[in-house]
């Protein structure tokens, strides 16, 4: 697991809110080339590698996404602080108190700050704790000596600059991983690890398979096009969401039955269950009511293929997330088992 965690730590350290992913794309290209692959890099930003298998007339497509939640500068307030617009789906309170970086498109420099509600001080604002957090009262307090909008603009900060959040990555002695963006950089780290192993051991998969790292999943249209017409199976490796009425936990791999887009392919889901049971991989079946994936985006875009979704169980999704090494390991084992299994039969 050390290699997986090392990949994960490197990935979460790279700011990559949707729309600002060039750095993480470059990391993936460089890493895959170092492993001995010749990755493809699409105009949209998807980085992919195709491994030729024993079967070549039918193909598999496996994705993880490396774009994350973030924000973008909406306006500069008269006092020099920043108003934001959200990138991805989360309530404002999920980022209150978070340290952040503003990435100036004008200068290329990064400026640090903190995201707070305007009425922060309880010594001044009686309703500081009860006010609804909205776009109108959340702001970035810059770590710069600025008191006016013009002073902020002189730093090179302007409307449209991307804002990334501090991931605060930690691994506890008890095996818990705490960080922002475990959705979905845990899965990306697993894909990199398996590609590393397959290259080192010169393994040949039974079916030709493309491993793709998408960069627009958090806004709903990740890896949803530009497929070979041979693709018959599509797997999104993404997080399992936890909460009331959810079966998903932090110690197993979560196999999605249905999300907001509808049910996933039944035979494909049962194929994954059979693999998990045969190899004693701990798993849960679950429904994610407010969720979409690269796989559901691809199906919605018209891909004629069986589709499935599974991944590590992530606590507090789209906030300060947590999972356990056990869940990451179970996901790794199920993905490997699938990749060496026969094609799904109806």
C-alpha cells in the first residue's frame, strides 16, 4: 500500500480544480512515461494509456478523475477581499475556514488566503454562528496588505482566477487517510499503482483496456466521448458515499447499484459481486442518490456499453474527507480481479 499512498500524496498536493488541471495532467504524462508507457493526451485534457490484451476486437475502458472541487474569483470587493463562485457541488459551509491559494492568470503567481464568512467575529456580529453561508457573505481574506479593490488588482488578482483548497493530507497510525480530494485521487493512485505493476511484471490483460484519467468529472462531463467503437465495458473507479441509509463504509469496496442517473448495468454489477465473493474481497452494494460518474456521463452521451461504478468508501464526501487503507486495498483488489476476468456475460 505504500506505493499507492505515495501516489495519492503526490496527486492531492497538485492543485487541480476543474478547469485548472494542466499541472496534474503534466504529472500524469510524466509519471506514465517514466513507467515506460506512451500516454495519449486529448485536447480536452484526458490522459490515457491503452494496454493491448489477448482480446483485441472488444475493449474495456476504465477511468478515474483527477479534477477536484474548487472555486473561481467572481469579483473583488471594495475592501480588497474576494467573492467566489463554486466549482463542483458543495455547500459553502464545507469550505469555511479553509486555507486556499489564488492562482493569478495575469502573473502566474500564487497568493494565499482563507475562506471565511464576512460576519466572522463573534465579538462584533451577534448572528455570526446562525447566518446562512451564501455566495454573498463568503469571502477570501487575502494574506496580503490590501484594503481596496485596486490594491488587490495591483497584485495581479482578477475575475476568473482559480482558487484551490489546502488538502491537509494525513495518514494516521491506525490506517486512516484524511484529506480533501480523496474523491477521486484515491482511484487515480490505484490506477497508477496497477499500471506500475503490470509494466514491471510484463503482464498481459485478457482484454485490451484503456486506463483514462479524466479532468471534467466534477462538473458532469468527464470522459464521456472519443471512445473506440470496440469499447463494450466501461468502469468508473470513484468514491463510495457514506451517510444515513448508506451501506458503504471505510473498510470495504463500494459497488454502486444506482445513482442519480439511474441503475448501473445489472449483469456487470453481479459480475463484480461474484469476483469479490470468489476472492474474499470485502464489499458493499449501495445507492448514491445525488451522484454522477464518468460512466454515467458516457452512457448519457450515447456510449453503447455496459457500465459499472465502484470505489473506496469515503466519509464526509466533498468536505474534509476520510477513508481507511482497508477500503483502498479492497478497491485495488477488485479492480485487478476485474481486469483479469472474462468479459461480462448478459
